[in-house]
C-alpha cells in the first residue's frame, strides 16, 4: 500500500475526530448535531440524485441505517454534555468493534483467531481503564451509559450499512441516501422532542455545524475509496487512529486533563482494535 493511501486514510481519521470536536465545542451539543444533520442532508441529496438509483431492496436498509444513526447521534451528544472528548470518544469508538466481534462469536459464521481474541481482551481492558478514570477523576459518571449507547448504535449501523451497501448495487449512492435519511430523521426527531428552539440561530453555530457535516462526509468518502484500492482490514485499522487524534485535540485544544491512566487506556484501545483487524 503506497504512502498516498496511508496519508489519505490518516486524513480521514483526523476529519472524523475533528467533526466530533466541532460538536463538543458548541454551546449546545444537540443544536450543533441538528445543524450538522441538516448539512448532511444538503450534501447527501445532490450526490444521491446525481448517481444511479440504488436497488429497491436496499431502501429498508437505508431507513434502518437512518434510525440507528439517530440513536448514535442522540447518545453521543448526551455523552459530550457530560464528559471530555478525550474520555467519551475512545470509549464510544473502541467499544463498537469489540461489540461486533463479541456478538460475531455467537451469531456469525466467521472464525475468530487467537490474535483477534487478544485484541478483544485489550479493548475490554482499555475501556475498563478509561471508565475507571471517570470515577477516579471525579467526572460525571452518567457519561458512561451514553458513550456505551453510542458504541452499541455504531456497531449496529456498521452491520446494517455493510449489508445495505452490498444489496444496493451502488455503494456511494447508498451512503448518500443514508446521509439524507439520517439528516431528516435526526432533525425532525429533535424538533419533535425539544421544539424549534433546539435549532441555534447564531451564524457561528451554523458554520461549525456545516463544517462538521463536511468533515463527516469527507471522512466517510475517503474511507470508502481507500477500501476499493487497499485491503479493507488495513484501512479499518488505520481509521482507528482517529482515537489518538481525538485525545490529542481534547488535550491541546480544550485543555482536557491528561494522565497516565488515560494515556494507557487510549493505547490499549487503539492496540486492541488493530489486533482485531489482523
């Protein structure tokens, strides 16, 4: 795999961590996520209409993905209301592949290697260590169920999107329609739950939200492209460097507390994910 692909995937990982940071930095995390969802709709619809239509059998998968993306965003924003980027992101991002791997032992026909079992163990230890840091550092403990809820939703939509993209016959168009469904469902859902006041009025909030939407699309598009020209397992592992980027952004940009336990937990989570991809 050449250096151009590696740099592109690292850039995608940075974009993923960046859009999470943009949501975290807003005064209203829910409001920022609503604007981002509107931005995803604005980006996704023209792309979807410009590409060949997906297979009819894929539409239920698009709707299912939109619903699980709603849950993902809902849990993630509430987690960021209660905890640091450098605490929430590694738990939410690291627990998702572990959930898929553990569930797969029982419900999928795939064989799990000894190395992958080691990755699951390292992931679990890293997440436990990160969760322990919440208690030892006196942070808001309610971030944990929301971060884990976000991880569960991520694991679910990962499996849905994998199947839906295959059935659709047009993977990029499928992703664009998922962005459309996600944008509509989350925006309407939050307005129904919170009222129209949930949508921020300030220009800065809209700029940050649309920047987050662009970063989200860029991260996903680059990853999909990379998986067409390089081994999927390698790309998936490289993407998880987004955890390191999120921790660095939280420390350098937000002044979040960094100690040896958080660093050790981050290294274990990233290492565990990469072992699982081997």
